[in-house]
C-alpha cells in the first residue's frame, strides 16, 4: 500500500487523515470500546445486585438493584416464585447465588474477550498509522531539494524521524487506549450511579468536572516544555552522529574529553527541560488528587447524613460509592493520558513542520518528459545566490550587498563535448554543476537543453539523464553489487560486471572475501579511496546517462590511485556530454572547452593550448602547478 497523503494543517486534521485511511479498524475498535464500557456497567450492576441480595437474605430492606431486578423477574417469569422470596428462602438462596456467580463468569469472559479484541485493534491501528507516518516523512524528506538539507541540522532531522515519531506513536497509544476508552467507561458508570440514586448523583457527580481543571491548566506548560525537551534531544542525537561520523578526527586531535563535555552539557540541558515538563504534569495531577480526596470525604459525610435521615439506604450509598470509585479511576487515567498527549503533541508539531515544508524544486503543471540531450546545453545570463534560499545567510548579509555566487553566466556546450570548469575555491564551479543537475534553480536567467528550459521537464526524468561522480565517493553499507546497481535496479549481474570492468574495478572486486557480494561497510570504509571512486564510476557507467558531472573526482587521491581512476574516467566520458570540475589542470588538458571561473563569472574560455598562449589567469594557474618552463606551451 503506498504512503497516504497526510494532512498537516493541524493536529486534528493530521489525526483525521490517518484515521480515515483505517476507518474500518477504527470503527471496530470503537464498537469494542463501547462494548467493554457496557460490560463495565454490567459489572457494577452485578456488584449492586450481589450486595442487595446479601442484605435481603439477612432480612434487610430490598435496595434499588433488587427492586428493579424483581420487577424484571416478574415480567419475564410471571408464574415463578417472586425474586425477593427466592433470596430470603434458606433452600433457594444458595441456588440463586450460584446462578448469579454463573452470570458473573459469563460476564467476565465476555469482558476479557472484548478487552483483548479492543486492545488488539488499537495496537493494529497504532502500528499502521506510525508506519504510514514514517513512510510519508521519509518520502517528504527525499523529495526535498539540496537547499533544504543545507540549512537543516542532520541531527535534528534524524531526531524528527526517530524520537519525534516515537513521541507521536506514544500519543497514538494514549489516544486510542485511554482518551477513547475512558470517557465511555465514565459514561457507563455515571448511568449506573444515576440508577442507584439520582439524588446523590446530582449532589456529587458535577464536582468531578472540577477535577479536570488542574490538568487542563497544566497542559499548556506540558506542551511548551515537551517541545523544548525534544529539541534538546535532537542536539544529543546530533552529538552522537558527529562522534560516529568524525571518530578519526576526534581521535587524531585527542578531542575525546571535549566531545564528552559537549555531550554532558547537552544532556544537562535535556534534564532541565524534562524536569520543567515533569513539574507541570505532576503539579496538575497532585492538585487533582487533593481535590478528589477532599471531595470523597465530603461525599462520605453527605452520604452518612442522608442515611441517618433515611433518604438513602446504606446498600445504595455503598453501591453509589463503588460507582464513584469506578468513575475516578478512568478519570485519572484520562487525565494522565491527556498530559501525555500534550507532551507528545510537541513531537506531532515538529513532525508536521516537516510535512508542511514545500520542496523548492517541484514539477510545473504539464511538465514534459525529458527526451535526452541531442543538441546543446546553454546557460543564458544565469544568476544564483544562496542568501535568497537561506534566511540565516540573508540575516548575516543584512545591510550588505548580497553578491550572488553566479552572476550573469552564459555559455553553451555541444552534445558529446567535454567542458572543464576551473578556478579558485569559492569561484562558483560546484554551484554551476548543482544548477545543471537542478539541485537548485537559478534566480536569474535560465538553463536550456535543446532550446527548452530545464524547469519545463519533469524533475525525475531529467535527473535520470544525469550521472555524477564527486570528490567524496559515497557508498552504501551493502554489497558491492548493490552499490554499482544503485540508480538502475533492473541491471543484470552481467551488466554490473561489464560496468566494473570498464571502471577497472573488476579485478580488485574479485579479490574481496565474497567478491561482488562483499558488504563494504558504512560509506565503503572497507575499501581504499581509489577503490571507492572506481565503484562510483562503475555506478555512473551502468546508469548510462547522457550528461555526466565529475566534481573533483580525483583530487583526494594519491598519484597511483589517480592514474587508475583517470583510466576509468576516460571510459566513462566516451559518448557523453561531460562537465569536469578539476583542481589538477593536468587532468583536463584534453577537454574540448575550458571555462575559467572567478567570482561567479567566466573570465577566460578556450582550449588548453589557446589559454596557455593567452598567458592569462589559466596560464598562471598552470605555471603554479607546473613550475618547469618546459611544461608550458609558449
């Protein structure tokens, strides 16, 4: 079943959209909850009948339970012995008592069965809704643009997918197990209490509404501090993630104590926030407990006074007090669940924030399938600034000229050409590649493929025509085979092996413990840098995309690894339109076109020999890397 569309307008809309998806389960659970409440009322009635029966058997006056049962008995069995005589008779009371016990056994069995089914349905509903939520969240995050992740803390996003979703699941549990069930149980007990004594009912029961006031007043503080607690937990998650991801750096610089201190400080902040929330919860529940005890004492005094006045019987008063106890326990459970839901609601709101986030890159109405590159790729007066995307950067640049990273950039690349982008760090080379891959959209100008703005194409179909190899090769913690197949899951084993041979990776793959089925660890940690890069090149070869982006693909490798990877790249770029971002100019000397980028502009363009003869910026870069005069072209 595909992930549902979940409403994110409000908490109630969010819950309603999930319930509608599983309305049959919810309806079944509600029917079972009502049945369980009815059996609870039956248990109270049974207790009243049993109490009245004992009183009558000892010669006491019949209570309301026996009177009503006697009337029903006479109506169903008009020719039989009157019920009260049956109870008072020495030879008939024991059979009546045994029959009453039999009824109780049946009632208890039905009540247990209803409880089991009610809980099972509730858990089935909770689990399915939670899984749906995780799916939708994951799909939502996967659909976000690169800009979204660049301005978010990875620890916070991880926390929202784990801790916050767990918090939402907890709120589901309290909602379906307590908030739905307990009011029904309270209503059933109220009906029995009214049956026992309408006078006592109207004199005491309205007081129980007051018991909810402390809990409802504390709910706002619980919500506020619950959100703070989850935010502090996201920082803890981030600290753990950074330790795992940067353990080599931590060890190399001897910063273990420093990381421990940061982790301890964040845990202290988490404790403070949690205790603030706990104080708010406990204060409300303590006041509720105080009011209940005072109210119970008042009810007992009132009942004793009414008994002395012969307004109510002792058995009726006792039965009524049993009903009050039966009301208070669900009321306490409801109050506890309400506080817990307010605490978890903070997690719901943090989840809804993610669901409300609109992707920056979305398909336009009537977008086209990308047919593939046939003629040229053209940048026309393209401008781009990160400050427009990120409010934090914009705030830092307030009052300054917000200089774009790319400024009025124009150039064209013919299909099948290799174009190299060179320049100093921060010149905008990688941003050009990201714009081409449509990780971002330009704020000015446009990028055309065969005369059509790339924003007119369906995003997924356009990206399917692009392959990328970056400086930091990312591999998944799975087998080599699955890493090469990534991006083309229909590829056969023979095609995977052919791509690996073209990337000069086949031989070292066979040397691994399980060959292509070797699991290579997180980010491919069990392979060398050159081996990881050749696996990513094999992945790009297998994808067979018409547009290729190489972003500093060899800059982090040693000389021998660079040579091996460069051979693989030569196989990769054949018949493809290739954009190469390079720091080592020797790797792009054979490019069809070289663009020298500075401050977001093209300052030079041409082939390697032409740029050297011009003795401009490119010539200076070449001489700095090749100080031997014989290495340059006069």
